[in-house]
């Protein structure tokens, strides 16, 4: 509010107060005068009072005897029924005695009271005026305060809206260091230069060099990008300011830019420091993108961020770090040198990194001596750090549940409490952690549903899962791209009625053509087994077909693994919401599209026929494994190999697979389905099939 407005506002308030005060005083004085006229009693002599009490006792309401501090009666107030009253002075103790005798004989009610101290009418009037003035002034003061805040004064509403809300973490509180980060050794090595500069910038300055002004951490969710940023600040022992990119974006234009300025100004006051912006793609998307143009508020916020990072104000001893899993949508100006100079990939950990991560997350957990973290690391390929933490937490939950149930059972048997605790130590076993892996990957087991499923449904699921496992194991034994089977189960989990787990022998960074064909054939194994042995098909293979189609399609349009040659065809280009290409399939002509569709369907059908050729070779062994799975509900790797090792595919599978691959993958496959006869009574198709099944995650687990 400017000075002129303040002046007029003050005069208006002063005038209103004067008018109100004058009115209150005038009305208060008149009211007190009227009250005084009505309430003033008449004064009579003591003899007249005695006579009125004796002769007019019926007209007297009551008599109030006013005493002094010593208890002696000094005055009497006679109140009549018509509303009038009289006062009389009582002459000494003798007069008081005669007055009391007259009142008693006449039967007039009387009581003695101490005289009340007279309240000053002026004081009461002033108090009343002050209360009235306060009731009038307080709303005006509130309105004045509200206007001043809206005008953006010190501590105003605009300033509060513009505050970034960033979290500041001091080095002494919640410190994370590189010792708390595992599985990202390359990232730590790159970021160690930043740590050294924050500790002692003089060495780099002596060489005339400058540190990276910004570090962009790229990686999939759960890989520890935020943890790495905290560790940089913890290693350097500098303050850490963290904020989410979404906190900059508001419905009011200019608020985001104000928050960016406040964020950087606060950090400069505490330099050296690390500024971390999580999910920067929320504010750093390419400007002018999207259907119908850009977003004014977001683009102004991004402009301010660009200026703060490399603009007119130097960021001495400040390191800006950001995290995203969508680097492709960021504005090019944000990624140029001088802003985010260094881009660090925080990828999924390898087997060594997973073991180190498990060691960190089990520091405070009580593990059984049999627990082998190296084995757990090999059982979790492709798991992120967050998923590995979930495995250890789920393992602890499973151990707690197991111990609680066992102790309850032992207590029912009357075993002493000391012996109960001795037999069930509070330790997490390998089985608990293995169950934790399944729960993280596929969800909790639904053992109750398995008990309620019909025998036909269970048999259908068992043959389906053995079909997946059979192809994967055959292709693994012959080094044709398959993976060894580690587990088969028909116990439902989440939306899958069963699943087959096949894990690679080591970390896999690329896929060969044989490996991709083996994955397609493994997906087809479930449906083929149902056709051959149960003479039925159901909807449970829907997710298998989705996986097979995706792999075959990418082999044609991205990987150059088809008869069309080494081509790369983008399906619709970039996302249309980035504003780079609107037409879907704009770079594909109708003739090429027809060839692509024909090529990927050819790959899928040839793999399907090859799978049919392999599974139909050894019916007796396949049935033996399937029936055993139906009894046990779960087969682990050793149990599976013991049953599978005597099959024809295991003893002379090389010839079987070579013939199947030679005939089918080259396009010269003969259909053997016409000569196939069922050896087990057909089961009715399931009604809750694969339409609701989860898609595969590429980690060697196939759910029916």
C-alpha cells in the first residue's frame, strides 16, 4: 500500500473512531442519568420509619439492613411493593434493637448486608467505551493487515507463495556417504571429483579449471539417484537442499520462477552446498512442446532455472544435481555444457553390486548363518536397489510370521516358554528371503485359491507351466539362448495362476537372435503343451502372446533380425505430446507396413511350430514331470532337473532341436498338429484366463 493510500486510510479510521467515541459518551451519560433518577430512594426519619412499619406493614416488600465493618446496623432501606423505596439512618445500637423488634412484630421480611463499594460511573463508562472501540477497530486493523500482505510487503502473501519449500539437510543430520551406496561404483567414481572440489576448491582453481556446474543423474526408478545425491553432500560435509520439480509448477504464472529464485538465493547464503532437484522433467520439459503449444507457467519457470544455473549471477561453490528417468523429454538448453555438464547413469546393479546392496540392507537384520547373500544376488537379476531392499523387508515379515505361528503351535503343546524361544530363534532364513523375492516379483501367494481350484484347472495350469520350463531348459542345455529353470509353481500369485522362473547364468547386457527366438519359443511352450497333452486351449496364454509379439516386432523394426534386413522403423516417432511428430507411423508406407506385419507374424508362427516339434518328442517324460508338479504344486531347480534329466530331449536333444530349428525357423515347417492325439483327458477351458495376467518383466519369470 502506497503512502497516499495509507494517509487516506488513517484519516478515515480516525474519523470513525471520533464519531463512535462521541456517540458512546453521550448515550452512556444519558443512560446513567435516567437510571439515577429512577433508582434514587427518599430519606425519612427514624420515627416515620417505625410508624410505616407498624401501620403499613402490608405494603412493604422487605427491609435491607446495611451494616458497617463491625457488624453494627447503620442504615435501613425500605423497599415497597409499588417500586418506591426509602432510607433511614438508625440511631445507634438502641435504635437498631427497636427497629428489629418492630420488624419482627409486624412480620416484615428483613436481612442484613454489608454496603457495596460504590463503583465509579466514570470508570465503568470508560471501560464500556474502550470495549466498543476495540470491537470496531479490530476489523479495520485486520483489513489493513490483509491489504498490506496482498501488496507484497515484508513477509507478505506473495512472498509466502513464492517460497520454494526446499528441505535443508545439514551435514550433521541424516548423513549419507558413499559407504551407504552400493552397485553404482562408476557413478561414485565420477562424482568423487565433485566431492573433492566441494572439500577444497583451491586445487582445481590453481589449474585454472572449473567444476561441472550441474550433474544430471539418469536411471530407472529405484536405482538410488536421490541416495547418490545425498551421499555427495554427506561426503563433502556441506548442506543439502532438496526439492521436487513439481513444487516449482503452480497455477499462477510467475510463482514457479519466484520459487526458483528463492531456492537459489537460499542456497547461496549457505555455500558451499548441493542443490538437488528430483524429477526435473516435471519442470524441464522441452519448451513449445505439446499439442496446442506450451505451458506459460512451466516455461517461465524453466527460463528462470536456466538463468540461475548459467546466467548473470555466478554460482560459486554450488553444485546443482538433478534426477530423472526421462532424459529424452528435457529441453536442450538444460543439457548444454555450462548447465548440466555431467550426465551420470545410475543403472541396475550387476551381481556384485546386488550382493553389496544386500549387505547394506541386512546390516541391522538378524540373519541365519545359512543365508548366502551371493546366492540371493544371483537369484535377483535385473532388480533395482529399492527392490532388493523390499526383498529383505519382505523376508523379515515372512520370518516374523513363521516364528509367530510356530511359537503359537508349540505353546498349544504345553512346551515351556524358554524352550519355545530356543526352538524358534528370531532369525531370518534363506527360505524367508526366497519368499521375499517371489513376493516382490510376483506378489503374495494365494494358497487358498489353489485349494479351491478344480482338478482340471490345476492340471491345465501344470501342463502349461511345464511347457514353458521344458523349452527354456532344452534351449539352455544346447546353448541356444535358453536359461536354466530354477522354479516352477502352480500356486497363484497376484493375477497369475502359476509361473515358471528361469534365470540367466550371469548378467545379460545384450540379446542375440538365438536368445530372442528362445524367449518366443518359451512363451509358446504353455499353449503348445495344452494342445498336445490336453487337447484344449484357454485364455491363459494371452500374456504369452503379448510378449512373443513384442519381441518379434522389435526384431523386425528395431534390431534388424529379419529378412527385411538391417532396418530401423520408428512407430510414430517421438511421443506426440513432445510436439515433435504428430502422425503415427508417418515414416512407414503401406507396402512396408504390410511386409513388417508379415515378417513378425512369420517369426512367431515358425517359433510356435518349432516348439510343437520339440515338446511332442517325449510325451512320457513330459507327463511324468507335469503330474509330479500337480502333486507338489512347486518344483525347485534340483527337483526339476532330476525329473527332466531322463527325457529324450535331455539325452539326445541336440538332434531334436536342430531338426526343429532347421525345418521351422527357415520357414519350411511341417504342421505336426494333425497327427497329435491327446494322452490325457481334456480339461475345460478356464473362464478367468490370461486377459488379466501381468506382462513379463524380462527377468526370466513367466506367469500363466
